[in-house]
C-alpha cells in the first residue's frame, strides 16, 4: 500500500469503534513513532490524543 492510500485510510472519518485496549494503543503509538514516515507520525498523534492521560 502506498503513502497516498494510507493517507486516505486515516482520513476516513467514519463511525469509530473501540478495537484495542488503551495499553495496546500506547504500544502502537510507540511503534508508529519509530517508523518515521509522515503517515505513521500522524496516526500516532491521532491515537495518542484518544488515550486517557497517564497518571
């Protein structure tokens, strides 16, 4: 899948459903940040915004 297709996927603002646990989401954010591509960075930001604040 090329970068344009990935941008299209993350741009789709359809109905949201909880698919992963907060811990899984935090792990995904860390992995995406290591990726270094603009699409991965944007997806990491979007996921991180939805996570509850860590205490």
